[in-house]
C-alpha cells in the first residue's frame, strides 16, 4: 500500500530507500491523484494560492561544456552564439521591473568569453539600480572565490542542477572532464557562502532509471536546497541524444509532489520544459505542488538562440511580456501571480 507512505512523507518529510522506490514505481491513478492532492494542500498551506514569478535573462549561449543533452553544447556548430552587453541586461531588468518582477535570474552557458568581472560589475549595477530585487545566478561551476565575489556584489541565489547524483549516469550525460564530485563541491560552497541554493535534475534523461532517481531524492533530502529545479528531458536535434525519447509528464509531476512533501517551504518552479512538453504543463506543475514560474525576459530577438532543447517555449505565458496571459491561465486553476520577491 502506497497511501500510508504518502501520509508518512507528508508528516515526516522522508522515506527509506525502499519506500521511495515503491512510490516512484507506483502507477495507480488514484494513488497518484492522492499524492498530488497532498502536495497541493501543503503548497496552499505554505504560500496560499500565490505563485512567485522570476524574470529569466539568458545572458549568453556560449558554452565550453559539451553535455550530450544540451542544444548549446560547444560541439553544436549550428548555434548562432551571442552575449548580451551590460546595458542589454539592465534594459531587461528595467522592463521586468515595470512589469512587476522583483527577482532577476541571470542564466548562461559556462564560458570564459563572458568574464567573471563582467558578471561582478553587472550584479553590482543591478543591485544599485534595483536594491529591492533579488538577483539569482545560474552560470554553472565557478571557483569558491568567484562565488564569494558575486555574493558580496549582491547576488542572493544560485541555481546549479546536479543533473544526476549517480556517478556512472553522470558520465553517461557528460564528457569525462566534467564530474559529479566537482558539481557537488560547488553546491556545498554555494550553501556555505550563504546563497539560497537550487539544485535539481532532468526527468527521463537518457539512461536514467528508478534507482538513480532514488539516489537523487536521498541527495536532495539531505542537501536541503532552498530551490529545486526539475523538468523533463527534451531532445535537441543537434545533440548526440537527438533520437532519445523525452521524459514523461507523469514522472515529472510525481517528483514535484514528492519534493513538496519532503521540503514544504522549498521554492519549486513549474519549468519551461514542462510547459514545452504539453500546453497545460505549467498549470499541471502548479497543481502538483510547484509555486514558481520563470517567464522569459531575454531580448526577444535572442530568445530562439538559447535553444537548450527543441521547441523551447518562450512566447505567450512563458514570456515576461505575456504576464497577462499567465495571470489568466493561473486564474483558471484558482491561482494568482505574487509580485513579491519570494525569498525562501
Ligand atoms: N532537456 C531538458 N532540459 C535541459 N537542460 C539542458 N538541456 C536540456 C534538455 N535537452 C536543462 C539542464 C540545465 C538547465 C539549464 O537546462 O538541466 O541544468
């Protein structure tokens, strides 16, 4: 019986390895509905029917990594590479601020063509112009010193998905020079420095099995991140994983609900990848326990170049300028946009 496990997870916020596995393997529709209801209740208790919004600014698609799943991998010669100037980024923030955003997320590939000093000065400038806003960085692996400098300049949060906690699976997804050890070291530094730290995985990435997911749950349980970013793997046509099937909606929703029950206060986005997988994906994520959405605030003429996967949504309710449409979609399921900063 799985229902008692769901009740236990809600009360005690953790399960044993075997119990997590049983929950992940459960396919019974009524049980999964119960899981979602429990997660939604917890989310409503913690946040009411409010969904936080974050303005996502994709500052560059240059990347020196060659992750097998990602469309902006170094080896993809077909990408038109770009980097935003400081003024471009500040313009995005100004537009976002007017629309009501109070968190800006600067995301980009890992590249030395955008210098750490440039990031530092940009964070300083955003912090000076918008002292009431949170600044989130999502720029991959850096040295501890660099993370410290960014933090002192005014960055508050950092997103760095671990992608998979299993070493063998990590090597199935990434070339040899990347390692899960380094990724986990970076996450530990970020937390120590004082960032609200986010990690997470792709659901249904090639080679992923239930045991890997259990490992991810156990890692996330003990790491206790302030944010958890998960979305389905979606193939990109110019990558080695072009022919692999996408991750499933059901497993993504199930994991969102499990994370909500594990960590009631965690900031949990209903991601763009979920909204790309199905037209109602974003709303289904919210109803499964997510409480954050991250509309795209990048300059519209660059958006299609930040193609992590095929058909990545960046229009309508996924666009910052489509906030009205997002509000309507949320209203239809009984939720509203919160224009607060939404710290952990
Ligand atoms: N499908 C889904 N998510 C992807 N990401 C990168 N490539 C893909 C893909 N093909 C995710 C990774 C990364 C985040 C920025 O985007 O998990 O951490």
